[in-house]
C-alpha cells in the first residue's frame, strides 16, 4: 500500500550526540495553524499527540463521563502514585485528584452524580466517594473480602441508584452489591478473568467481558442468572452499547479487532480490523471504545499503535474505516462529550533518561561512595517514570482526519511490505526476505536480567556512555567488555519492556498484551498480586504464541535452558523441548554452574549432530540478591554472570559449528539502573564467526530488532508489528568468516565474596522474596544495589536529560557517524 506523500516543515530541532533523536515541531502545510510535536519512542515508533492535554498520574486505565455530562473521572493505576481524578467537563480543568492506596480500572458515577464509586484493587473493596463542592470525599466502602493475599481484585464497575455491579479478576467472580447496606447481595463464579461490566439502558441486562476467556457473558441484572455467552476474539476488554441497547461494541486487547454484537440475537454481526494495514500481525491492542454523540462514529483506542481508529458505523454490518487520530503513548480509554474527544494516554507523551534511577548494590563494595537518595517509589525508577496524560480535542473534519491519518502512518515504522522483506544488504548473512537461506544455522539466545547500558559499559570510551553511572566496569565484567570490543559495541540498543514481567514476553514474543501491561504495575508498586508471567498464566500469552511456537510450526528444533520452564504444561510446543537438568531462575545457583549444565547438554547433542536450531538460555544472576546475608555480593554475582557468558562464547567458538553459529545476548529489561540517555537503554551483544570484529554500531536497535534478526536467520515470519517494523541487525554481520575463537577472561572478583555486614540493607534484603525475578520491592532493591557499590556517603551525579523527539524522516541516515 503506497501512502500519499506527506510534507512536514521543521521549525526547530536539537540533536543529541550519538543518538537518532531530535526535538522539534512540525506543521501540516495544508493547515497552517496546526502544529504538532513529533516524539520518537525507544521502540522505534513515534508520537504526534494532538489537541490540549492534562497531566495525570501513572497509567490512567479508565475514563468515564457522568450521567449529565458535568464531570469526567479518571482512575490512575500505575506503579507509583495511584489516584482518582475528577475533572470539570466544561472547563476541562482538574477539580480534585484524590490519592488512593489501591485502585484498578473500575469507576462509576451514581445516576444523580452525587457519588463516585471506585475499585479498590487488591484491597478487595469498592470505595464510595461523595462529591461535595466539586471535591471527592471518602464516604464509605463495601468490603468484598480481606485484603491481599486473599485473591479477589475488583476491576470494572457499573451502578444503578441502588446497586453496584463489579467484576473481580483474581477470583473470577461477578458481584452485586447493595449500596445502602454496604453489603454483598450475590456472588457468581465466572469461567475466566473478567475485565469490566456494563448495564443495558433499561438496567435489565448486564454484560461482562471475559478478559481471559474470549467471551462476553450476558446476565439478568436482577438475579445474576446467565442468559447467554457470545464468542469473541482474544482478551475482550472495553465495551460500549448503543443508546437503544441493540448493539454492543467490544474491543480485544490480544487481537487487532473490535466485535459488533447484536444483543437481541447474541450474534457477532461484524468484526472491525483496527490495525493500520489489513491482516497486520498482532500489535494494535484495541482496548477502549466510544461512540460519538449521534452514534455515527466509533472511536477505538489502539494502545500499541498510539492512535485512535475511526469508523463510520451508522449502517450496522457495513461499517467503514475513516482513518486514524494520533494520540499519546499507549492510549487506554476514549470517551466523547458533544463534539469533544477525550483520550487517556497510559504512558504519557515521551520516554526519558533516568540518571537518578535505581541501582543494585551490596554493602562491601567501596568502589564508589554514596546511596541513591532518589530511590523511593515514584523517583526515576522506570516503573513510575511515565506519567499519564488526558488528550482533549474536537472531533476532526474529514479533511483534518485525513491529515491526522497521514501523521499516524508517518509515526509507525511498520508496513505490510516489511513482513516479508526488510532493509539489509545483498550477500549479508542476515537475509532480507523471510524464507531466504542464511549461512547461519544455529542461534544461541541468552537472556539476562535488568541492567542498563551505563551500568555495565558506561566506561567504554568508544560508546556513548556515562562513566559516573557505571557500577560494574571492566574490572567486574571483563568478558562482556571483551565481547563488545572484539565483536560489536552496541551503544544505542533499547529494551521494549519496562520490567521483567513484560520483559520476558517482549524478549520471546516481541509483544506484551494488555493484560501484562495493565497488571505488572500493581505488584511492582507493592499493591499485591503475583508474578504470573513468563508463560505461567494463559491470559498473558500472545495470541499466536512465542518464538518457539513459530519455530516448531516451521519444523525447526528448539531447546530451552531455563526459559519459561516453571509451568511448561501451559506451553505445549515448549514442554518437550526443555533441558530439565538446567536450573530455572534461582539466584542461589551460580550462572557458572549453569554454564556447566549447558555445556554437558550441548556436548551430548553435538556428538549426535542434534544441536537445535534455536537455543534459548537463561543466565540471570546479574539480577543480584542485594545485600542479603549468605548471598554473594552484587559485584560477585554480576562477575559470575559475566564469566558464564564469556565461557559460553569461548566454548562455542572452539566447536565445530562456530562458522554456522551466532550468539545474541540481551537484558530482558533495564529496570534496575540509571542511564543518561534513556531508562530503556540497555546492553546487547552479538558474537559469531560471521559477526564483524572491532566494530562500533550506533544504529538504534531494540529487543524486537534482535528478534527480527533471529527470525530472518531461521526463516520465520515476524510475530508482531513490533518485530515486523524493527531494524534487523545486519550491520553487525559480514559474509567473511573469521575463525578466530574468543578467549574468555578470568574473573577479577571473588565469585564467593559474600554479604557479611549486618545493616539495614542486609535486613531488608533478608526479607525479600527472590524466588521470581521481581517479587521484591524493586525500588528498595535498586537502592540496596546502588549502596553496595557506591558506598553510603556520596551523592548521585546531577541529572542529565535528553529527548526522544524527532521530526522528518532523515534521522536514521547517519547511524554510523
């Protein structure tokens, strides 16, 4: 599909050293008075949010309009500050922002607009706010059960003058509550996790979207007897009814679609494709729907396309796509009020650096001195770094919508042609088309834990590093430094994830669906919840599976060494391809021991010429255990991880398959550290016989770009729009084989150096749960790790900020300058 040429005029720009990022404004030439700012995100996508905006707290998940349209209300459900925001619908000004201990999705006004009801998240209650002089006053609560760890977790809410209906996603239940008596009238079990509920205009029927069940259930509102179950696409979430109640629109967060359901027959009469291109792979993530005042237009919030899809829907069953409207980052909800359109942007308008971000440490390392005084909830920890926004604008005319649509297409690096062919160079070992052969046969993919670029390679002069933020320099990580120096130094690599919860999905599927994006913030903010990721909960699985699913469907052999091995029964294409001798995530087991398990298995497979085409290896002890007594120091654990990666590359480089092999190494996320460029910038490494030597590559790569490179080597199609759009790492490769093996470096740090000092940090570390990557209070852990390296008395370096904002299309032309 060829898009019309769209010309942008640049008003100003500011380039950032060694980065493909610019700050600027652009003007739509046909509409001289319309200026928008283009913001480039670390995942390669861009934003051009339009209209006015209000600043909100972290991750606003739901926006509602009061019955007489006097108020708007937003529930902010992010990692740091959670709150309920009350907004004057006429002036579009914030009236009140009431902080709340725990909140999640659910909001409803009483019919008389005197009250606002809010889900209390894992406190397992519904809060009742009275609206007095345009302020929110807590006026009671309805208890569903004891707080977490009792699993209830109320989510979506709707209400009449007497009753509140609420669904709960942890015990898969629907409740009917009596407002006057503040009591539970009835509880009904549901077959899967629900997202929200919606009453029909006559209040006789109740619709429940089964987030984890691919269905919408219809209940009799009086007795909660189920009347019907309607099949939908994956992860149905938000819903909107027409005023007459005859038609229901349902968005699907694990698909690119919205369903139109005839409520009288229970039939799905139409499916609307919301992606920018027909039959695009997974990755649009529709998660909010709203009808215009006259119900002729449907607005759909595409979270991962950073836009609204706009459909003309007057003629039911024959809807027509009108175009797209650019929004902020990860739009989560959309509502209309008269001619105005309101959109909550879950991650705000940009990413940013976090030089005052958290770091891991143990108390014995005197290499530097000083704690991180900023390491508290809501500082520059990546989980709370992105503040949500509310965008507000007039419904566009046909002409303006056409211009908005051009902006949206300009913002996305994805297009259909990239699915089958991508940029590259003839003769390069990385094919330019899916299915073309590569001289590389074996892929070894190592996933590590949580480090930023500056933490490890900030001391490398050839790269864009900040040595003052380097906690684990060459003395601690000689092998990672050697791999970067002898092969390719990548100083412009960004993880797509924020934390491990979404990081392992991004690292194995190039996508994290709406359940993951909306759930991890709760537990990472210390508000209850379990680490139900890494394949352990089906609702979190991408619709079409993970990298190994695509590989096995293509007939390729696969082997997992500790990757997604906790609940293999949920992963049919993986469970029979696991090396069960290789330990899963366990910080008590050294990565150097893991290398031994891998080596033994590799040798046995090599002897019978059965080395798998795709080998996925977990080496995550660079996560560290902080200052926990009886555990190695942070430097010792990072050094152990470094040695293990070096030994694996060394051993493979001396094997008979080195010429046909490549090793990719990345961090699943960069949450536990500071970086002067961006909180997502991380380390990545590539080694192999066909990898360039002594090369510095400043190209902006991402997690999805590494996956795209692996897919092209193995002849696999992209798994999502993210890897389809990503730049493959062909610049790192050469057709000329270099047989020079890699010699691993001995560790300079005693790997058995233990935390022995009893202090506040050791006591806190002793109480932390390290059984999963991120069950701990991550900010507290990061502070401990910082102090273990920096000491207790020095101050953090002054913040350095750079912008992920760009204009035009020429910023990628000089990657290697």
